[in-house]
C-alpha cells in the first residue's frame, strides 16, 4: 500500500483559518460575551414568531430561489429583486464573488486592518491577496488605487470597517469606484450599515444599481439579531449576480431563516431601538475611556456596534484581555490581524457596557 497521501492545493494550505470570537474563558466559564458584535437586545419578537411558525415544514426543502425574501429585501431598499443574491451569512456572499471573479494569477486588494474573511476567500480560489496600508486605521482610497495592477480583479472594502469601526463617506467611495478599471469588482461589505445615522449612507446600493462592477453585501446577523440563522444578501448588476448564482449552493437559506428575515425587515421599530441603544452606549463608552486621561487608551472613532481600543500606555492589550476575562468579560484580541496592541469591544447592554468600563478602570489603576 502506498504511503503517500492526497496533497491539498498550496494556496489552501496558505490560509490562516478564521478564528471566531470566544464564548468561554480559558478555564471554561461562560461569561459576558463582547467578542462577536452580536445584538445585545436580542432579536425582534416578530422575527422569533415567524421562525417558530416555520417549524411545521421541517420535512420540506426551502424555496431555492428565496423569492419572498428577495422581494422583501428589494421592497425595503428600492431594489430589483432579480438582482438580489442570498447566502449563509454575508461571508458566503464574499466567498461567492471571489469564486466567480478571481483565481490563480489574479490579485485581490483589501486594507491591512480589514475583515479576516477577505484573505481567506482570496486564497481559497488561488488568487493573491494584496494588502494595502491604512490611514490611521481607516480605509485609504489612494493606497488602494495605487495598488491596482493589470492582475487586479477585485477590491474588498468593509464600510463601516471591521475590526476598526471606521467609515469612508459617500465621496470617498465614489472616488474609489471612479478610479477603478471597469473590469475590477468593487465589493462593499456593509455588514454594519444599519448602525449609521440617517444621511450617512455611503451610496453603495445606488452604485450597485447603476454600475456594472459593484457588489454590496449585507447581513441579518448584526442589527437584526439573527446571527444563529446565518443569512446574508448582496446586490449587484445582473451579470455579476448570474455568475455568483452558478456556484451558489442550492437551498442555502432555511425556511425558518427566510421567514424570520422577512419579519425582521418589517420590524423597523426594533431596528430603530437597536440603533438608538448603540448610539447612546457607544458614545458613553468612548467618553468614559477618554476620561481616563493619560492611561494610554485610545478609541478609534467607530460607526459600528463595537469600538477598537488601542493600548498605548503601561496597560497592554494582552494584559487587558486576560484581566477582563478574569473579571467576567470576553472581548476580541486580534494579534493575528496585526493588532496585538488593540481590543475590539462590542457595545453590550447598559449593564454589560458599564461593567466592562469599570473593569478596564480597575486594570488601568493596577497598571499604574
């Protein structure tokens, strides 16, 4: 018998697997989870009711075309339902576009402190990630445009960005799109777009409606509180959507998930209350950390439901991460993404947010 084994593709072995936010401490305790940017208010009661009502159809395959879900998304945003694609979270959409438009010999651009899935999706299809510098943790449009070559086929931009929370406004996104060759797909990952204030829209959906090379992705995991069901969607020109559908898995959104998502879209009051809660407690969190004075903690200005806290004094991010865990709070430390000096902290409930700030104050005091 041969002792040789199947050899994975080298570009697959170059992938650093995605590491999700933790739910338990090193010693197995389940504590306050502020590591995955989940909705602290839970899920719309209307979405929960719709999910429960679907349990009588467990023996049935879901609608493979997700027609009702696409119609609901399109109606909410003024879109063409035929140009809406859906998937297992927006991560799935990010992988589908890479599978359709990138491969060996191609280059895909994303910023240094961008979402970890971009590099995974790029390497998965054998393409080469091109990582460009940021501008004080924010997207640098000029750096992206300077990195474009004849091999570039895609650009990923999260807006607001994860894990930094920074935001590129409508003019910057328009400038980026105008500077890209028409064959390069601009992917605007808007997982946190619903947390923006009225009038702060970056114009991505309008660009996707009129331009042939723009894909916008959204998720139900964040403000809608449906992370467990893994439902995402995207919008682009008909040719882009057609190409992605060719490699999309059939029946990729469950019956219950589709019904819950439709109900979630219709519950505008839940979205508004979540946004208001986030605005209030993100602002409070940032002010409280600023009041620590010379402790060396700096918040990167955020437009999302989390804050990236930089540790530039005696208290290190690693020590704070472990100290917060001991105090009963799990946050996100990201040394694997080039941020060993920072923690990404989700805005939780009032009690959770006050508690994590109090714990940080204690750790700062101990560090001197």
